[in-house]
C-alpha cells in the first residue's frame, strides 16, 4: 500500500469530554481490527504519528517479521500427534522422533516465543511499525520512563470463543496428552528393544493417547483468519498513552511538569505475533536504554477493561520472567495513595511486551485492569469490544501511571536540607 493511500484513510478524531474513550470509539469505527502487519495496524500507527505531533519528537520506525509464524505452528500439532500415534503401534522409536521433534519445535517457537529461521521462513514476511513520542523534561535528563502498549489485535481464538471457561481444562488435557504420547512411545521403544515383544500396559497406554486426541484435534482450528476488535487488548492501552501525553504536555506548559525525567510513549506493533515489535524496539534502542547516567524504566499497559480489577504483574510464567520489584512496589504504593484497590498477579498464559525489556535487564513492569491470572471471555474473541469495557478503567490506569512517573521523577531531585 502506498503512503498516499494510507494518509488519505487516516482520520482525525473528535475531541469530546472523555478523549481517551472517544479515541477508542473513533479508531474502532474508522480502522477496526488490526492484525499484525495489516493495513489496520498501519492506519493506527499513522494516526498516532499525527496525533502525537504535540510531543517534542515523534519517531516512526518500520521493521519486518513473519507475523503468522508464531501461532501457525499450533495448527500442525494435531497432525504430528496423529502421525506419532499411528507409529506408536508400529514403530515406537519413529513415534519418539516425530513427537519429540514436534514438541521441541513447539516449545522453542511458541512457548518460549522464539524465532526459528526454518519455521519463520515458511511464512510470508510483513512490515510493521513502532511509533514513539518523546516529551522532554524541564531540566537535565536523569531518568527515562517508557510507557508502552501495542497497536495490533489478535486473531480470534476459536476454542476460547466456543468453549469459554472450559478452554483451560481442554488446553491442559491436550498438553498432558502430548507429553504422555512422547513418554509412552519412549517406554515402549525401550521395551521393544530389550524384550522383543510388547506388553498389555503399552496397549492400554496407547488407548489413553488415542483418547487424548479428542482434546488435541480441536487445535487444528485454534484460530481463524479474522482479527478481533481489540478494544481491551490493546486499543485501551494506546488510548491511555495519548491521555498521558496530553496531560504531561499541559502540565509542563503550566507550573508543573517533569523536572528531570524524559517521558516516552511507545506504540508497538506485532505484540500478538510473538512480541516482535518490542524486541525490535529494544534491539534498535540499545544505546538509549543503557545510556550512562540515565536510569531507564518501562511500564507496559495491556488488558485494560475494568477499573475494579486493577493489577500489577510481577511474573509472566510462560516465559519465566520476573519484573522489577521496585516498580511493583511503586504501583501498589501509588494505588494505595489514590485509594484504589490493586492486586499483584502472575500472568499464567501468554506474554506481554514487558518481557522484552525485563529479559534485557531493563527495569520494567506490566499494568493490567482485568484479572491477569484468568482467561476472561473477551480475551482474543469477538467480544473484545467497547460493550465489555468500563470507561473508568482508562481513567484509573492513566491516573496510576501518571503518579508513578511523577514519583520516579521526584526521586531524581536532591533532598532539601533539614532545618
């Protein structure tokens, strides 16, 4: 798509009383779903580039990746399982090779969010964007705070839409079945090698694996090609970034404003494609993130839906990443000061852009406004729209992050001598 064609489709939003909510309404109406590396994702990025022009600096950075390589592998796991299951009754060692290779690739590419070249290159390459706005402080820069959210929306997960709360046990049984088939194939192969015959136990074990296929087979239809609206995940986060920019800009023009902390709002592409955008951003800004004498923090926003479910994520279990304890403590302290209830949560499934920073030793934390430890009904389904959101969630997160940044800025100022 030409730049001129994209520019012609970028519309300026209205500016009624609640600007963050109005931004979401307008973006969902004018742009709609925004799959990774899609026209919709690009339109939102170009719109942000225009709207964020009130900052001191706006950067629009393109990057390339293979957006469908991350989830595409899941669709092939049932086929690998079926082949290994057939081989189990015929040549168990071949079943071990098939199931072992499939699980190893699945672990590295999907569970660990890797980018294996021989998997990536099987999928079409696309182009995405990271957009950032820089607001400089009144004085010398001694700290830098990045507030991040992602522009893309996920493809609908068919299983989660169809099975709702039953999705979690189905996924758990399917995962157990994959490991079970590998284990019993290895055991049967060893028995065949030493004894030359099969035991009844291994026939029964194969029957259990056959039953497990009932739960594995639906993953052929794990997701469809239709992206969801992505209101909670994560247009709401993008809206809060805009709210923070306007608020800090207005304060700087008045009597307030940040004294020694540079604020960067970063809208990242391709989070739903395996954190590709945030990883590209960290790699491209190494000098800035590790600048001498400038301490850098990252606050990533995601899953903003319900102000009554405010939470700070301290760990992301799938990638086995722990986030900065001082930022977790700061979020809880600020929330208490604002008389808001906030929980400390562990993200059990999936990962956020926060991991791209924490894994590279940048002090980071994730803020949610939805139960981070649960599979909520509007997560990656067609229900991720404004009807399933509370406008108060935007205000709650904006207030929380605003005061967290001010507290970080205050820490850079010298203490006044006591009288």
